[in-house]
């Protein structure tokens, strides 16, 4: 009898122990990403999927909510002393993952790092910043060179992420291999092209809203494979599925999805001034770029590849943006006029152009449709598929002629325009430069009156879209996020980021 009782107690203890160990495992969320992020350093990174990982790792001074309203995150409050002076009061009790206190000096250090570090992609986002002053441990004063309608919105993304000065100084340019921030999760490991693992940070300032113990981010570029992993239970969340997958998700009672209009755009970026690859008819002559645009039928591309679910566009501002210029619409496809423009520009058909395409099935298909359409107008489009982060690096070096690339978008119009078109902008890989466009962009940044600012953007877009054409905008997407029915607490925000606060696995 004693043996039987002992055995039963041992079995019970084992079951209880197993249940205790299973609970954290149940709160291990596996998330399938469309691409592998680039470096995990908020100063140096560019990828949208990197921003999804940062949503767990790196809190910002401010965030946005579902209504695109600014909310405080690491900042507890803010006020403008005057149009050029912003005072931020910091939240109490915030620590970095290395145990260091997140204070005003850390904010000063991080903002200056974003502004001055060699290779920073944040510089053009916050280059209106003149100085950051530490008022006291919980207060910083930011002085701007001029009034700025866009500065506060930049602090809702990577430019507002605060890093541990101690870790950043120790790691230098290798900081992105082991980032240390003040987010709800801390970095555990990364295996390139395979996984990124983060675990819950117990000392997070808002720990009551964090229910997951661990998140593993898995790059799965193939859309069908990403869906198959979700259906099999190998992952619980899959970001940016395609419209063609919605029927299958609807049929599966174990799955859910949400589709939200994005803030950004998809486009063809043209190398007009970045090295030898810009020295082509396409790079030199706006008429050739106009011919390529006239060869394309955006609505047909969207219908063929995305079931008509996306919105064709000719501008960087989606229809829901208050600065959207309703009068700017795509020109109808006109193959005869496209051929005439090529002849007028002295370009001999078939004109060879290499198109760099991210190695995702839907974007490869987009490239093939563009190839066929442009071929009818006298272009010989040659496709080169490339992993997305590698494509960004190639574009930065000028190793492209034409690059199919999107942008996840920002709330303020400056975030969708400035760094892509201003001379020397961080995302201006084609090295476009026009002094009048620069003047209008800088004036729009400094204009606080919305109607006057909108008029400046209308003038600017006439230059970018109808005159110089350094980038051909194609459509505005929907962010289609799919997840297991076990996932609760997901808040769809139009910026497409997956915020981990309140997420659970039931």
C-alpha cells in the first residue's frame, strides 16, 4: 500500500511539475516574419520586420494607438515651451535590460547617437534637432533649429527608441548583435535567416501588461509556407499574409485574421544619381521614367497578384492621410505614348533595365507582370531576385537600376517623403536631388498651419510625381495579419507593428 501511495504521490508531483513547466511554454509565441530583419540597432536599421522585433525589445519616447493618436511610452508627459523647444518628462522606475536606469542622460545620449553616428538612418528624420539638454534626471529639453510639425511624430518610431548608453559604448557598432533597450522583452539570441529569440524582462515598467514568457521570430519569406506553418500550429502568428490566403484562413476555425489599410506604399525606386548604375537612359532622363510608368497598369497588377484588394496610387500619401492630394491619380496605361517618349529621349528599344525584386513569391510575380507590360512598350526588363535586407544594402551602395521596394509608412507625411527624396536623405538610395524639392520639403517640415503645409506638399508632389519621377509609386497595401484563435489581446494599428503588451496564448 505504501508503495502504491508513494508511486501515486510521485506521479502527482511529476504531473504538477510538468504543468508548472508547461505554463511558460504555453506562453511562448512563435511569430512568422515575411523577411529576416537587418541589424537590430535602431540607429542603423531600415527593415519593417526589424520594427516588429523592436516592438518587443525597445520602447520609444512615444507611440501611436489604433486611431493614430500619439500616446506616451517612455515619456510620461511633454510640452512645448515655444515652437522650437520641446520639454519631455520621463517615466519613473524604468530600467534597461542590463539593469541600468533609463534617465535623461540616456535620452540625451540616444538622441545624439541617432543624430551623429556614422551611417545613421535616423539623422534625416531628426536633423531639425539642435541640442538636447538634461534639466534633471527625469527631464530633457530638446531645442530645434526651426519649428517642426513632424519632429514629435519621428519620436514614435526608431528615432525615439532609447538604448542603454553603457551597452552601446561597450559594443560600439556591434550593438545590433546584442541590443539592450528598455522594452518588455530582452534579447536572447539570433541565428541569421533562422530565428530571433527574446524573453520577458521581469523589471519592465509596465510588466502587468506582459503575459508572454518568450517570443521566437522566424523568417519565412514564402507566403504559402508561412500559412502552412500557421495551419499546422508550428507558429501562432504570421504577419503580412496575401489576399489569396484569406479564404483558407476563413475556413479554418482555429485561425483568425485582420486586414488594416497601411500608412505606406509600394514603389519602383530608380537609381538617378548613385554611382555608375545610374548612368542609363532610365537614370538620366525623366522621359524614359515616364515611359516606363505609362507602360504599367497598376490596377491590372493589383488584380492579378492581389485579387484587387490593394489601392493603386501615384503618390506616397494614402487616401486616409489628411495630406493626400486627391487630384493626383495614376495616368491610364498608354503603350503608344510610352514608345513615343522612348524615341523622343533617343533610347533604342528594346531598352535593357535590371529590376531588383525581393525574393517573395508575390513580389516575384509582380516583377514578372511588370516585365511583360514594360516589354510591350520597348523595355527589356531583367529580373534579379534578392533577399530583402541584402537588397537594401545593394541599393544603398548604388548596385541597382530599378528596385521594387515598399515602405510601411508613418503618420506624418514627412515620414513618408523626406528621407526618400531630400538631398542626402537616409533612404534616398537613388541619390535624387532637386533644390526646389528640398526647399519645399524643409518648408513643409517647419509649417505649423495645416492648410499651408498641405499646399506645400501639393507643390512638392507635382515635382516628384509629374516632373522628375525618381520613384514610381504603385499601390497602398493592406496589412493582413493572421494568427491562431489562441492568441488574444492583439491590437491592429495601421503602422503594421505587432505590439506585445496584452498579447496572450489561451
